[in-house]
């Protein structure tokens, strides 16, 4: 991941508008990078996050953060195609998770950064690879198959 990211492309409510999710299930609060194959998102892990247990961000939250990074990619791309005009964010579903490794559970108060790379797109199915870090330390990695609803 690029460590020289100074300011997010978008953050806060603008990020939430790109997701089909509603609070309290929003697990991304910043979009750092978006290009032809890569998206990097961030999440400041708050103590009151529904996936925070004993001051740590639990595994389901990490997986949801990865999936929502893919969702932000789809929502941001759709927004660009609409020239920024409002619209309903695309809806996707996790079809499969492979090679999931959770290295560590990040602490509340830290920022999780997740990078996804689009490996393949076949019809309505996108295969991504992901890596999540916190303070430069590896948190998780996996491959995820996402099915996009038309």
C-alpha cells in the first residue's frame, strides 16, 4: 500500500452515500485511492463499533470492511459514470471467500486500511484480492468473489 497518502479522495457521509449499507453496518469511512484496478479505503475503528469486542476489531468486521471496500469501488465507479449525480449504489453479495488469513485484530482507536485489487471480472462476478493493514502491520488478506446484482 502507498504510505504517502496525505488526504482521502472522499470521507464521512460522502463515503456512506456510495454504499448500499445503513448504520451501524458501515465499515468504511474514507476512500484513499481509486484507479483502474485498485481501491484503498480506511476505517477509524471506534470503541462503539458493533464489531469491536474487548477493545479489538473482530474478524467479522474485518471481512465486512474488505467487502465494503469492494462496494465503495463499485459505488464510486457508478458515481463517476453518472458524473457525480445521485443514484442508488450498486448492490453486491459475497459469493466466496478464499485464502482468508487474519494476522491480528486491530485495536479500537486505530485506522484499518484495506487495499483491494480487481483480479478478474466475468459477467456479474468480480474476483478481488485484498490486504488490510493497521499502522503498517498486516491484519488480513484474502480473495473474495463478489456477485453484482443487476
